[in-house]
């Protein structure tokens, strides 16, 4: 009997699989890591394959082909986590299945391609960048655009392997870094970072919500937590929505998309950082379900399976003119250390030691020792409480060469050019 193949890596309940519709006549089979077995769809718990890590593309491809030898080719391949999108696209092409192919997926995974696409619109600034295959390319770029510059993986996630080069002598591990995987070099920008999450139906932004990071993803570590708070209603939020719409029109014309977009903000203008064709990370899926009544992960499932419209219909029912009808704002804070009593802070409505079903997650954000979700109808109180959480989870002695925000001092108004390559971290 034909089946839907699900690539799954979350330990927690970012995806409520058992609430999601499956196309008639299909059973669910899954490929996952051992730590994610407990959160598999119940319908897949009799037929799944375990790989050591979902980041091992060859192992995932091998497991899928072994399924095909035993059960026949799948009818659909579904992946909801950013780390699994390219594997899913490769499997769709291998089995000649409908859904996002490699070229479509690269628009949201390869940061060089991503930046070229962003340059097709003129509302949002785009940073200058180019491919980085050698130390000479990095230093030549810096001579033209100035130090510091950012060197980072083209398909990186969670700020992995991002290096900031402050001068000619500031890149001692260049050979190893540049040869580890496809890299790019980009100009540096010190500015606050926003993220926008929501659902685009191919023509309109049905619903979106903008948030501001309290620090930055690049410095998240043992001594530095990461947090985000949704913007209060008003002109600022409207400007961000307009910028988001301009980008979505070039990234996904006439195709539905659940997205996570990141932008630099400076003097009421915005500069493109990156965009993902998936629900945001950390606590974003939970904030949207708990506070706003919308399951963005479920919408992504519906888009990939075509089995139902019910979750999207509910999202339309609790939103109007791109805005959520519920007035409460949400936020989240994660940290790699624990502090007793942190969950008693005002506005915190949920906390966890990052163990789901007794299994500690290995993901960068899902595996944080402290995870907090906040909610408050008073935006000022929400921001105050989130900042207090970040302060108490921070190491006051922590120092780092990484700036609070990075990528691109010499941001330019977009012009379509081969020189516009790459983006965010």
C-alpha cells in the first residue's frame, strides 16, 4: 500500500502530527534519529527507520531507498524542519514526486541564491556578498568593501560556522574553514534584527507577526542566551509587513509558503538577512499555537500534503488584513544554563528543562537547558520581563569578538546584478 514518507527530527511537539490529515489511502512511514522516536506520528510508530543523525544526507537517502525496496516508492515526501528540506527535495526528484524540488528548495536554503532573489525587489536593501572559496577572495572582497566582513556557510543553520574577520590577520583558520563546505563572504552590518513569521498564500500575506531579537543568534552560547519579543501594534509593525510582502512576491509568486524571515532594521529602513521556507525555530511554533491560535507547522503540512484546508481556514478565521485578532503578544528566551526560579518571572507562562518525553534534544535551540515562553497583553511589560530573563541567564563576565548583529556595513539599494550574492547568517 502506498505511503507518505515523513522526515522527522524534533524531540518535542513542534508538529502535532496526529492532528493532521493524511491523503486518503496513504499510511505514514518515517525516518528519524533515535532521540526523535518518541515524538513520531502514532501512525508511523510501527514502520520507521532510525539514522544516527538526520544531518547525514547519505544515511537518510539510503534509508528511504531501503523503504522503497521493501514497500515500493512513496507517494509523498514531507519535511517540516529546515534541516530536512533539501533531503526531501532530493528524494522527490529521485522518486519523481510532486512537491518542492531541489531548485525551489535552494531558493530558501542556499544563501547566495537567496540574496540574488532578494535583489529582484526594491523595497528592502540587500547586502553585498560573493562566493568565498579561498583566502584571497575573502581579503580582496574586504579591500573593496572594508573590514569587518562575515564568512559563513551558504547552507548554514543556527549561525553555525559563522566567522567575522576584522582584519588581514584575523582569519588564522581560513583554509580549514573555507574547505569545510561551500562558503560566502559578505559585508558587515551592526543593527538590530527582526524576524517575521507567518503564512503567504502565493498572492497575499494572510497572516504575519514581526518580532525583535533581544540579542542575536550568532552569540548564543554557554554565556549568552537568546530571546525575542513580538512588536506592539502600530506603524512600525505595518512597515515591517510591507517590507515582508515585497520580498515574498519575488521569493514565492503564486505558491503558498510558511516562512521565517529575518531583517536588519536601521532608521525605518530594512536590509535583508535571510528567509526560510519553514516555521521558525526555538519556541516560535509553540508561541503561535498557544497565543495566536494558529498552527504554522500544521499549515506547512497541509501545503506539502494537500490533504486538507482546515488549519488554514482556522488561521483565516482568527486573522484579518494580515493581522492576528488576538491582542496578546508573545516572546521567548532560551539559554544553555539553568537558574532556579527563572520560570517564576512575570509573563512566563511555560518553562522547560528541554527534555521531551524524558529525552534530551541535541538541536541547537531545542536542546537549550532553559526554554521560556512569555505572554502579556501589555507590550511594555512583556519586553521588560523578557529582558529581565535574558539578564538573569547571561554571564556578566562574558566577552566575545562577535558583534551583537552582523552582515554588511555597505548595504545597497537593490539592483539586479551578479554581484548581489548571499545573505544573512
